[in-house]
C-alpha cells in the first residue's frame, strides 16, 4: 500500500514539471489559445545598445570600422552629432559632427543587426594636453571633456603651475572651430597642489620730513600830518604762506604804531612703519592698524537728516603672494600709511573734519625669497617765499626793511617703501617671542623714588625674579 502511493506521487510530480517547462518555453501560447486571439510571439528586437561598443570621437575626427557581413541598412539616432559613410559593403566611416551622444546600428540584407556603436562626440583636447605637457613637463595634469566644458585633474608642485595649466586650457578652449567664452567658466580646475607654501611679507615704510619757516615783518599803523596834509599808514602784512606769526613786539612813535612780527621755526618728522603679514601662496591677506573718525554726509532725501560715514587711517597692508619656481615669489602689494593732518582740516555743516596725509603704494613685482626691493621712493623739495610791503618804500636799501615783510617756507621729504618676502614654515610655540616677554611693572618704591615706569630684564621669562635696588636694574624705560 505504501509503495503504490509513492509511485503515484512521483508520476504527478513529473507531470507538473513537464507542464511548467512547456509554459516557460512558450508563455503566451496557452493564454492566447484560451482567449482565442492572434499569436504575437513573433515580435523580436533585432537592434539594441545592450551589446553596443563605446566609440569616443572628437569634433571633426573619424573612425574606420570593418564589419563581418555586408551592410544593407544603417540607422543613426541623431545625424547632427555623428554621421556614417559607407564606402564598401563591409567598411563604414563614422565622423563626429557636434558634441553629444548618439547610436549607430548596422543591419544586413536579412534585417539582422551586424553591430551597434554608442558614439560619444567630445571636444578634441589633444592640443590642450600637448600645450600643458610642453609648458609643465614635470607635472601630472589630465584634461577630460565633460560636454562643452573640460575638467583639469592631477597633481602639480605649486599654485603657479596650477594657474598656468588653467590659463592655457582657458585660452586654447576658446580658440577652436567653435570658440566659446574664454572667461574660465567652461574650465573646472580640480588640480591638487602638493605643496602649500606660506609667504611672510615684511614692508618697511620710512619717511623723514624736514621743514624750515622764517617770517619777518613790520606793520605800521597810524597817521602823519603837516598842516592840512594827513598821511594814513596801515600796512598789515598778510603772511599768506604760514599765517600770522604768534610772536610780536609793539612800539609807539608819536602817532604811529609799529608792530614787529618775527618767527623762525625748524621741524623734523620721522615716520617708520613695518607691518608684517603671512598668507598661503595664491591667497590674499589684509592687515590694518589704525583708527576711524566720522565725517558728515549729505542727507539721503530732501529734508532728511544728514548722515555720517567713517574714514579709516593708520597702517594697512594687503598682498597676494604666488610662489613660482626656484624660490621666486610674485607679489601683488598694496600698502598705505596715513595720519591725521589738522592743518588740512575743513568744516562741513558746522563739523570740523581733519585732513589726512597718505602714502600709498599699489604694485605687482617679483622677488626671490629673502630678497629686498625698494618698490617705491620719493624725494620732494618745496620752497615758498613771499615778500609784501609798501611800494617804493620797501625798495630802500636799509630802511626798506621797516616797510616790508618776508614769509618763507622750505620743506624736504624723503620717502622709501621696501618689501622683503620670505617662504616660511610653522615652528613650535616655544620658539616664538612676544613684545611683552621679560616685561614687568615697576614697584611703588621704584616709581616714587627713581621715577621708573617699568623694568625690563634682558632674559625673557625672568621678569618676576627677585632683585634689590642695589643690584642691576636691566633696561629702564621712561
């Protein structure tokens, strides 16, 4: 009884497997016959890109293809991108026309697909690759097209080489058959700079200004009369160059008042500014030490309140370094030293606004690391002299000095701006010193008895050492 049941089950399983196999081979026949419809199993895809080969092409470039069977028909998806020319039964020429992608299929006389090609037409970049390789023989820069744009990848030694490769690609990309804008928007710079050099720039602005003022004059004020004849005298001297001198001596002679005004002044102005700034090669940095003062501005609308803006003065430095080969550094430098000049002040809407004396330099230069260059300099001499007095009387040999005044100014200025760049590396914190290293305030006895404001010891970090007033004080600054 058990054996019979096993045989029946085995026969049923074999019948089920046969039925499923038949359905898998012809899945539509059973359904079509049950529905009484036509048989559509004859549909077949004879051409597709499942087995297509990728063929990259440049614009205006071609590729020759030999096929195993005679060509009867050719299908081009987009003839504007690529075209196929048949010269013989089994040879075809595919020509790239425009940037883009398309498919090309070849069929034989029986309608069967011989071959399929996925054509990717890209911009021809061999000229750009060759130019970059020639300009940078030791660099590793790859140029790959992406649509109308190109991507630069690879490694270079400095930011200057990366910029050079970018400039070459930008310029040559716009010089082809179909030129595009050469503003760099079509070039993606993904080049990696192996070494990021840091540049420290030290700028020295030194100026010495000497001035000499000499003033001498006699003012006569009064009247002289003889009988009915009266002579009024009033020759107040204006001193137009330097203004009225503050020192004067007044004398009275009968009805005439004589005022002797005299001034002699010599001055010197020494300006020294040495800003120092550090930045990575190719990046910009800005430094400013100074202040701001407000000045009034016109109202924004009719009847509105007047506003104000701020004017900056002081020492400023801005530069962009680019480290070139062999330690050379290209610098774009802008430095300015400005100070308040009350003598040039003006009054605006009842507010006195001081003037500003400015020394400004903006230039681009190339210097080796550690080298110095005077990037700006000026020697200026200015002489002003004015003599005024009574006509005729001022020409007298000796007495003419009583009827005239002299106003004299001589100004000499020497200015020089020196730049010194260095390629620097970071160091340990312990190797750096601060301006206040070794600084210590003076004690009360030292301030009261000796007049010391502070004490500075020669060894940094020794400011808190104990010492008496009978020993060495170090450097005493008042």
